[in-house]
């Protein structure tokens, strides 16, 4: 057994020890809920210096009776409360209890029941209530308590619980004061019928020519090829790293290094999804608020899927269990939460008859967030590349339309009586690259431009690459630029290797999208990270989430926008790179009733990290 890493997640017994301390101090009395119970990470400086650090738990508690939030740190080993403080003016992420409260309250609300009756719905057991994070759209939202906006669906025959939206009906609910503030009914739209929903799941008819018998997928036995997984430590070929499933961020990788034969060289201290937001483009009363921040307002851990080898991932996958806490601070097991497996990587390189085949190592997990299922995949390559892909699947949020309607420019009809509203998905990744050490690192931007025609460029075909150091945080707020092929590297300027050049890793963006929501709009204020595709910050232990610690019902202005306003210096520093990845989803009929996987991502590619192609020999 390799020694545990200080960033390894809390174990079941550490969660129990934390719960025991909370109980002993009376902190869970009166229906107080545990909204987050996570590792309190030791300071990075201590970890890098190899200093002994205490195992601590960071707990967010919510007292519904008084609508107060507090943060508690527990020393797990010593079983003592380290600190406790009330955080004023914030609301922690929504949990299942909030949704259940909202469902109970609207079910008892006369205006809500009357609106259902206008649609011929009289049995509350036929209705599924879905609680959306409320956002903050005006002074009246800011003044009230813990809010959700409730929408409803008529129960469907299968798992597609959102197939039959009860359109136009929204309730604003204060789940702390336990009252329905307002019920809006925009008017009756027919609820899509159950037959249409069942119909949607029909497979295509048999093809006109017979299909071949199923392929017997060959699998590589784990004993022959594959990673060594020891607790949270993964070792595969030259790559060394740790992997964990954390309650808020989901999959987190840490301590990533590359073994060059003499030592393990540092590449990245920690890689995580820091925030997500999914703004819908329909400005109507039933839709404008649908901008859920799936990391900070919900959390990826509780929705993590139990993966099945041979189905969700290849049969040779090693599946790792994870553990998080429930809202009483008890242990909640997440079986088979992470898959680690090797797969064929295509061609590594070829020249004439000399060829190398590539292998790659995949780390994969899937989280269900409401209707969507998101897969997160990190891939390690023999050539030093680290790639990330996000896989979008599951069920789109549907909107009921009159069956004769073909939807409009805000939505696309996907089935009779059902449209899917145009929307965007944004992901912000926190990439704490430490290239050959945490310091000295800096961020370098490169652009390629055509050379001016002239005597030195007589035929006009010349183009050249220019580089500049992004010296401070404000200068490092950058957008993508197709015209100049803009790229960013985190570089250690210390001369290295036979060339005596700096070593670096480059962020290579894939497809991306600009936000359509107006600058200054509530969603843009709250998701300030949408203001740039690339950000860089001077490392701070406390800066972890791009939209701040508490995005739920926030007025905005927190996170990357606030931190980088300080314009800290980035040269010779420990820098963190943040990447905002956007997808514009204009739904198609083929995305219904369940979406074929759509993927997007980015790569981190070594530039001068190696002297030459690292995939030689073997
Ligand atoms: Cu989508």
C-alpha cells in the first residue's frame, strides 16, 4: 500500500468521526442539515514541503429553522472542532430535502392546485415537482429567504420523468419560511400525452438487410495491460497521479507527475471542474430563471452513477468506490463511481515501416444532474498529453407546445407536442499546473500572424509566432481567437535539457462558444467566469470555485471576477489556469427522447517539457 496523499478524500471512518464531533457539539440538533462534508485540504505549501498535515473535514451546515449557514472545520484525527463560523447572506447548494419541501408546499397550495385543475389534473400523485435554483433576478428575490422555483411534470411510464411538462406553471417557494410566495400560470398548454412519450422510445424498424451477429468485443485482461491502482494512487506507464470523487466537484485528479526514468516530474497539482452553468435562451416567465450552476448549486457527487464494466466502460476497467456524506453527516457509499482503464490509442507515430501503436489511460465518471447525465473523462497519453472530454447525454429539458405548433426560434420541436429550448452549457475547469514545480511558473500567450509583405517577405507567404508573458491577472483574462491561433502555456522559465529552454504545457482548446446572455444580466453577473475563455490567477488555497463558494441565490461578482480584480502578479509565481468551455445546444429531433452523447473538451500538451518525442523505444 502506497502512503496516502494529503488530498485523498475523507474515508467512511473519517466521515463517521466528523459526524460524531458534530453530534457531540449539538450542531446537528433541530433539523440542521449537512449540506457539504468534504476534505478540508491542507495548505498546498505544507503538502509540497512534505510537512505533516492534520486530516480535517470541512462541513457546511444549514439550519432551516433560522435560515442560517455555517462553516465548520473538524480535526478528524483528534476528533475536535477546529473552527465554526456563521456565513451571513449566503445559501448553500440545494439538496433533496429542499426539493421535497417544495413539493409538499406547492401540493398544498390552493392557486397551484387550481392551476393543475385547469389542466384536468386532480391527483397530486400524478405530478412530479422539480425544484430549480431560484437565481436572483431582482430586489424581491434578494430580500427573501431560501428560494426555489418549482415546475411540474405529469408522471410518465418510464424513467423519462420530464417527458410530460405541465407548461406555463411556476411557483416561487420559500423553503425556509415554508411558504409559497407566488404561483404564475401563463395559460394552459396541452400536456404531451403518454402515448407520444412511449412512442418516442420505439427503436427503428429492422434494417432491410440482416444485421451481422453481435461483435464479440475483445478485451484486454487487466493482468496483461493496465494501470496499477493502489487506493487513490494510479500508476500507468510513466504517469503517476491520484484520483478522487469529491462531493461538490465530482472527479478530481491531483499530484500528477511524469516519471522520466530518474525522477517524477511535476505537471499538475490538481485538476477539477470548478463550476458549471446551463443558461436557457427562452426569456418567457417559465424559463428565464433556468440557469442552474450544477457544481455550486447542486454538486456532482450525489448524482454519481454506479458504472458497469462492459457497458459504461470497457470490461477491463478497474472500478473505484467512493464515499460521501448524506445530509445527516452519515456515510453514503457510491459504488463503482470511477472507472480507470487502458485502451487502444490509435497511431502514436509512423515513418515508413517504423510504427508505434499508442495506448492511453482513461479516468471516467458520470454524474446525473436532474435530467442531464454528464460524463467526465481525463485521458493520459504516452506522448505526455493530458486530454479532457465532457460527454453530454441524458434527457433535454422539454417544453410543451400545442401539437400543431412547430415551436419557434427559441426552441426546436423534438416530438409531437414537445419542444426543446435552445440553451448553452458552460464548464469552468481549474487547472493548477505546476510545471517542474509550483514555482517559478508563468503564463505565456502565443499568437501567429502573417508577416507584412516587403523585401523580407517578398512572396507574401511568411508568418511568424509571437509570444508574450501575461504578467498580471487582468492581462490574463483572454478570449479565443481563430485568426491568430491564440494559445496559452504555463511555463517554468528555468532552462532545461539539451536545448536549455523553458519547459511548459500548453492549453489547446477544442470547440467553444461565447455566451449569448447579455453582459450585465443576472446570469452573467453570477457566472462572471463567462467573461473570458481563459483566466490565470496567483495561487491561493481558498480560490477553488469560479463563481465563488456560494453561487445559489448570489447577486454575483464573486469568484474569478473578484479575485482577478486584485490584478496580482503572475511572473515567477505559482499560477492556476482556468478554462471556460462552452457548448451551444440547438436541439435536434435526434436528441429525443434521450440524447446521443455529445462531446467537447481540451488538451494539455507538452511544449519543451521533453527534449524529443517521448514515445520512442519500447
Ligand atoms: Cu444541452
